[in-house]
C-alpha cells in the first residue's frame, strides 16, 4: 500500500479568467493561493473527488474536463503528494468561498511564474 496521497485540483475557467483561492489564516500554508480541490478518499475516482471538493469548497456542481497536468511534491518529513490538475469550463452555481479566506478570478497571464 502506497503512502503517497493523491490531491486533485480544478483550473476553473470563465470569461477569460481562472478562479484562484486563498487559504485561510488558520490553515496549513496560511494565505497561500491555490486552485480549489483536495484529497482523494479511498475508493473515490479522481473526478468524483474533485466534484465533491468543489461542492464543499465553492458550492458549485462542476463538469470535470480533461486532465491538464500531474506533478509530485514532497513536504519535508512527509510522504509525497501526487497532484492532478483538471480543466473545468462548465459548472452550475456561482462560486462562493466556503473554505477560503477569499476567492477571485485572475487573468491567466498573471498566474505564470
């Protein structure tokens, strides 16, 4: 059994912008900006996990699009994390911050680097 955790994240696009989310002050990695998503639970597909996370965090029902990228990251003293990013262009509802300090739509060019 692998100790590696899998985390899924959504690159949500609308009207030329991408939704980014700022972690709460009390969270691990406080006030860092990230794409919404979270851990995949045992027995859950990657897409189902991302749909669940987007409902919990942003109150939207999303159609999960194609996988965009995968990366592996390791925090000091912890097992590696596999990160899987999916494109989301279709969703119902207006995103609201249920789990973040703030959320905002940002131009893709401002996210590079």
